[in-house]
């Protein structure tokens, strides 16, 4: 945390500023655009439900296309939130404190978007209960517990509900902060939402225990979710899908795309809501480093896949990969390669890592690249199967495009509503940083002479990268 | 007899509040409760609060979830309606592990958190029992029951000595939301 004269009251005031005041113009513009996107989603999904999956561009050969691509893309994006809130908590990385709230919110909204794709893909969503092991009129013919799709039902529903629980429990103290500052109806609403939180000694003690255990169990949960998503493909006999590298490769890709989406959202949120002192250059750079690392893992996975296709000697597998890179969908493959493997390598340069407009642009590039990755895996593997006579191309209809663009609209609508009604930064957790990991506390230590001159020098040098720090304050220190 | 029900020592710094606790404890003044806007590390040991047992609850709920899902899967696919899939055994243990894992997590998370809510009396619609509105903002509050702890001025002085910015003698225990 950076900034001079930071107090507990100032933290509350600054973070609650967007919640307690009328939205500004930037928010309204963003909200209207997102809401229009969400409307497009409503129209597209309604047409899908009314007329059935014939509204999509699917054909006999390519039976899975944009819908599953969108599903995997959103689930992957969701992963970063849990990763930031859970894994970094387990490893006591307290820099997570200022970004975990919005990242978790992003997880929830991304998983909601992902879930809509599954429901839509069912064709007859009113029969969604068929996925549950309920006694029925067929005998009882139960669900097939051997199916990876069944595992997906359990993984995604558990992931969504546990993430929601984790997020909401963490919100309770902050909702109480809003409640105690509000008047009238607002107070009443936030009072109900706060569950009667008081912040007493025992409450906090239990709260911390609960947070730590939830983080501990969410960590393997988040890894299991994308592993199981990859099972949907890996357990099939389709060349290009049937590979054992899929689980770790999907998880790395999920973290990669998730951090890119966090970056896309937070760089804008930080600027618009004036959160420069909480979401600092340290956060931006750390996230960029994670993008670089996971992007490289994904790159290694792509190359390994290609190598193994050749090394296995299986001609179908070999053809699937040659077809990806040089077939009719070569443009998708090379978009994926350049967006996901080549572009993140630019982050080896510390100058680019700390350049905010560049980081933002690159996060968009990564998001596009990760969408292409799923498209390549799904459509190019399917479109040329074992029988050349059934080879086909996939052409999306406008409903396909509408569902996808629309889901982005739904996501941003939810996110924009979230930053208006709930604190986008975990207030209580950021307050913990005030006397430990803040610029102000460090400054006090320096002034009181607790640090070695060499340490001070190093600290000053590392501060130059922060856009929210005025170096003039350090001239005489 | 004064009408004071509760004495609140309001601090603007957690370290001063800890000093306040020390002062009260040295003089054997029992503390009713402490309200803070953030968790204070090390306060449990000082106040003699035992470790939370929610971890045990979490473990039990995890075991319950594992048992429930294992029973469901076993009953449906092995007991009630075994399916012949390529002549393989219907008790396909590796296939069941993801379900067992997911529901262990699901039950642990919900069981533990709901236990936390129940033990702490947190539920939607509960009237917040707030003693000071700034306890969720920037004040660290030590609450002392006024009854039996006299003279009140001594307590006030103990809190002031520790650096309390304000000491309140409230006639009502909770700030009421009208």
C-alpha cells in the first residue's frame, strides 16, 4: 500500500467512495454498453431455447463449437480469482489483500457465464435435472458416474457454490462497514446483508479460521475443476483430445487467462475508482510475472503436444496436429500461438511489465489468444475426423456470435453493478496492511533509523517504479 | 447509582488498544468484549481465548460428505443398477474419485461456514448488536460491563492512560437502529 497520511478512516472512505456516491459518467457509459451486450445475450439465448440448437452453426461433424469454447474460456477466467484469494492466502502473500475481492467477484461472474453455456448446450434446459441422480420413471436408470461430463456437473456446481460462500463470508465485515455509515433504507438493506456482523473478538477469530480453511480446501478444488474440464476432452478417443497432458495444461491455461482478465478489469477499475494506493505497481508487475510464467508453461505444453503427436507414431494424432497448424484453420492456430506464447514473452522486459497501457493491451491479447486455444482444440480436432467424406467446416451463425458477445456483456454488467453496491477492495484486509506493509510504515521506520542505509537505498530504488509514489518525499530521507 | 450500563474505550490505534487491555487486566477489570474493524493478531492469546474448534467441525463435515457421496454412487451404480460397460467391473473406483473429492470439499465448506454462522449468531436479518458505529470503520473498542466494575472513573483513567481517544459511558448497551 502506498500513500501519505493514510489512516483507517481514510481507507474506509476511499474504498467506499463508489458505493456511497452517485456513479460517474464513465460508469454509466460502461454500464449502458454492457447492458446492451447483455440484451444481445438475452435475445440470442432466447432464440436458442425457442428453436433449439439448430440456431447455431453446428453440423454433424462439428457437434461442439463456440458454445463449449465459451464455456471453457469462462471457467478458465474464473480460476484466477480463487487462485488469488485462496492459494496466495495459504502462502501468506499479503499483497493479495487488495485485489482478492474483485478477483473473487470476477470468478463468480465468470462461472455464472460458463454455467449459462452448459445449460444452453443441453438443448432442453428444462430437463437439466437429468444430470442429478434422482429416482425416475426409467427404472430407475441412474446417472452414469463413469462420465467426465457428470464429473463436470459436480465440479462446476461445487466450485461455484464454494466460491460464492468464500466471497460472501469475506464480504460480511465490509458490508457491516457500509451498514454502520448508512442511513434509512440503505442501512436496513445492508443490515440484512451483513448478517448482524459486529466485529467482536470471537467473530474475528472464527472468521480467520474459516477463511484459512476455506482457502485450504479451495486450492485443490480450483485445480480439480479445470482438470475435470479437461477430462471432457481427454477421456474421449478423438485425436488431438486424447492426451494425458491435458489436465496440467488446462490448469496452467486457466491461470494464464484468469490473470489476464484480472489485469483487464483491475487496470481500469484502479484508474476509474482512484485505487492507485491500494492496487499498486507491485500488484501489476506481480500479475504480469504470473502471466509470463503461465504463458510459458502453456507454450511448453503446445510444443510437447506437437512433439508427442510425432513421437507416438500414431498417424491420426499426427494428422490432427499438422492439420491444426497448416489446415484450413491455420489462422486460428497461429493466432493462438502468437497471442499466448510469443506475446507474453515481452514481459521479460521490466519496462513493459510496468507500462500500464501496454499491460492492459497485452491482457486483451491473451484473452483473445486463450479463446482461440479452446477453439483450436475443439473445432479443428473435430472438423476432420476418421472418415474424409464427413469432413466439414464450422461457420458460426449470428446467434453463436450473439451468445458469446452477449455473455461478455452479462459479465461486465454484473461486474459494474458489483463495484457500485459492494466494496471492490477488501476493506478489513487492507487495514491489516496499514501498519505492516505500507509505504507509510516503512517511511516511519526509515525516519526513526531502524533500517541499514543500504536497505534504505535499495528500497528507494525499488520505489521509483511506482506511479503512485512521489519520489520528492524521499530526497531528504 | 449511575445509569451507565457499559463503558467503551475507543482507540484509534490497535497497539494503544492492546495497551488498554493490559492496563485493565493488571487491575483485574474483566473485559466484556472487543470490537475492531479488522482482525487483531495476537489478541486471542492476550485475552485467553481458546483456539477455534471449527477445524474439527470442518473435518467431520468433510468425512460426512465423503460418506454421503460414496454411498450414493455405490448404491446407484454398483448396487441398484449395475451397468455392463465393456464387461468392466461396475465398481469402477477411479471414476468415482472426482465425485468423492468434490463432495468432501462441498460439505466441508458449507458445514464449517454454517457452523461458524450458527455459533456466532450470524444470519440474514439479525439485528446488529453494535455498541459503537465506528467499530467497523476506524475505532478499536474495548467494552467493559459497568455493573460491578466500579469506580467508573478509574476505568476511564486506565483506558485514557493507554491512549484512548474517547471513553464513553453509555446507558444503553447497543446503539439502536430506529
